[in-house]
C-alpha cells in the first residue's frame, strides 16, 4: 500500500438534527491521498476542526449533501474564518442548487466577501455524476432519498499507476529514465532500442480505495449498484428498528437498514452515524446492525478510521 | 429588591471573530424580571444553551447587534431546533435590516419553515429607539460605531410600582382592596370615604435596573449620555492598548477605551468581553481597565452576573 493511496476519515460530528454540547451535527474530514476534503459542515464544524487539531487550511474542496441546517449551518462561519485567517487559495464547494445564493447573501450582509476565490459547483441532477477528478481522486454523487434534494458522495482514490516488476525491468536493461512511463502502462525501449511490451514489465494497478458517504436517506436499494464493493460505507442510522415508523415518516434509516445496505453492496466495513439524540448511547445501533452484517463500526465525534 | 426586579446575565460566548473549541463567539442570556432574552447568537449558541442548562424554550425575544457571522450565524440553527422541539409560541427577532430575508431564505432552502410564528423587527435607524416595552421591561437601541450597521441595546427593568408605607396606609384605615391602586400611584379613599393623596401613602419607586450591551464598536463618546448611570455595562474589548492601531482600523475598542466609557458613563460595573483570540488569557484586559475604572469584571463562557 503506497502512502499516497491511504484513506483517513475523521468524524467531526455524527448526530442528527438538534445538536447538543459534545454531540455535534454532521461533518467529517477525509484525507484521500494528498487531498483533504470536508464532507458536510453542520453548525460548530470550525470549532471541531480546531478541537481535533485538523490543519484545516489544507481543505480545498467541501461537499455538502443537502441543505438541512444540521449539514451546512457551519459553512458560512468556516468560510468567514478562512478570510480572517488570510486565506488566498481557492475554495471549491459542491452542494445543492441554492447554496451559492445563500452563502453569497450571508457574506454580503456582513460586508465580508472572501479574500480568496470561492467557487460553487451546484448540483441538481437526479443520477450519479462525477463532480471532481484530479490527481487520482474521483468524486461522484450518490442520489439519495430524503425529504429534500440530497446527494451522498462516492470517493475513489486510484493513482492508476502499474506496479513495476523491477527484476524484469533490470533483465531488459531498461534505463531509469523510463521508469515513470512503465508505471503509466507504456511500452518502453530496452538497452538495444527494442520496444518491450508493458505487460512483461508490470503488474496491474491495485484496486482503488473507496469511501461512500450516504446521509441523509431512507433505505434505498437503488443505491446498491453504485456502491458495490466499496471499502468503507458510512450510512446514516438515525433510528433503531423500534422507531422504524419514525424513520419511514422522516425519510431516514434504521441501523438494521444501514446494515442491509452494507451487506447487499458487499462493503468492506460499515460505519454508522447521524444518530438521533433520543438514544442514550450508541450501543443499540451497533448490536442491531451486527445481527445483519459482520463489520460494523460506530461513529463518534473525533473518531478516526483508516484504510 | 423584589424578586421580579432582578437582572441575571449569563455569558454563552464572548470571543471575537474566529471561534475555537471552548471559546465561543458572542451570545448571552439576560433574565430581566420575568423575561428571558437572548442577546446575539454566534455559531454554536444552541450547544452552549444546552451545555449550561438554560431552559431556552423560555426565550421569546432575540436581539441581534449586527450581521457579522460571529454575532448571528447560530441563529438559523436555533430557530430550526425550536421547530424540531415542537415550539408553538411566537419568537421575536430584533436585528438589522436584511436579517429577515437571510433567515427566511435559509429555512426555505431546507424546506423547514417554522411550526411557530416568527416575527422580525428590522432595524435601520441611526438614533436610539425603543424597540420593546412590556411588563416593566424596556429595550432601546444604542447606535454603535462599527464597520457595518450595528446597535447595542439598553435594557431597563422598572415595575413602576410605588413602595407602600404600610404604617401610613393602616393609620388611614384603607381597605386592602386598594393596595394595588396605591402601588400604582393612585389616590384612594380612607375608611370615611375621603381621598388620601398618594404621596402620603408611598415612597417613590426604586430606580430601574439597567443593562447596556455594547458590542461591536469603536470608542464612542456619543454613547455616554444614552447609558449614563447604567448598573452594568458590557463593553467590547477586542484588543489591548498595545494593539490600539488594530482596534482603530477594525473599529473595535481596547480594554482601556471600554474602561473610559464605563468611567464617563458612571456605570455601576463594567464587564469586558469580545476578546480577540490572539491573547493567551484575559488577565491583561482586566489589568488595563482597572487602571482607569475600579469595578471591572471579565466575561468567560458560562459566567453568571446578577444585580
């Protein structure tokens, strides 16, 4: 595993709707190779970034699932703070149509437009689309089923570089200047100037690392083909089965439903989050999901997952 | 001092601009007689209300000084939370012109209009005006000098009831049914039916309890006549004198300037707040102000003041 192909996820907040002290609404930082991304930005996200010592000036791309307050009311404050800290490099925000107008209005009211370029990529499509692709990282939307227009996001990290079989390369007496081309899958000349087919010199690239963020949504089997074989699935579990009627009426999922999604998608692991604060602790969520799917983790503010 | 004439102030946040974990932006709760009021509402205010166990469903009036994020980015979240908690009683919001459109847009984006009546009283005047008067509490604006349109607020609690001199009342053989009228300053009949002048039966009402909230503002001597003799003055002190140039360029005050305001207004006590997070601790603020004015307190998140 190359150091540049690691995914590291830190939960900043994983609670639903009405936040409490030390129970923050949705936000998480994903380190994917060289990219640091923010996913959702509930109220208080900037305080959580500082609390957990995240070097958040490195964030250049923010992905917002939907425009319920517990997923984006922290965004105007974070954008303002970047200005106060003298940020110069651009910030890119991906989120539902309307987000640009809202943020623009809030900043104008405070007569505090940014010191740095702020770019919005507004989403309104109903099928999955690629919204970001750079340096081996691809981000695509995952249309979800919630009360308002909502997207999850699938992050795929793939350097696309072939693994060089160094003993074969040496056997053909290939100059080091060609090593980069070999990793890119190109045929290269040997010491005699004869082209050597790439498949003799390499092994195929490793599978991409993947992460799917699915919040907020009702149980949605249509999602399964899009997240098939994902390494890590974060799926909302606002309720437990005893409150399945509430999950249905508010278009949220139960822990059991989240586990069924993980099972049917063949996920490597399932992280449960977006817990309703009606539950005293999260042990019930894990228990319920483990009855369906074997690898279940429970988010808590600050927790780090790496794969 | 009647129990209904107490003022109790709890600081929820008193830090400037870029909030940190456990260093929240401006917000405070004022209990004035039977009224519970919220003054400013920076990001994270709803978490702070829960952290300090404030029964915040009782808040019916919110006063916003200006539309910089560190004074109102917590407002949309609090309004949403009230809906999720099933609030039915009205909420009144006083703040600069533009606040209604901003909040309305954010709630509409989330398709989450309130379950309760939400009334906006937008401010745009440049002279002090009374914006609320009910049950002995009067609130008037204090035009401040900041980078954008900003008001402080002066809260005056005055039941307006005269103190009854019970021995005089009894001497005239006045029926208990008239006691309320006596306190209201009316002349009432004695046991013979002859009107007794109120001044024989009462002492004048006690002075009103007062609180002035002045944040954010440059040093502003024009404010002094408006807050003359105030019991408690909360005045911003974003900077210390060594950074007086920064205070001037950003239209903020130093601790020394805040103390000069308290001295010239003849305030009962001065509370310093709105500290820049550039300072390691707040002791320097207090020291600087104490050199000018004798009764200086320093705000910190959660601190309670009563008078």
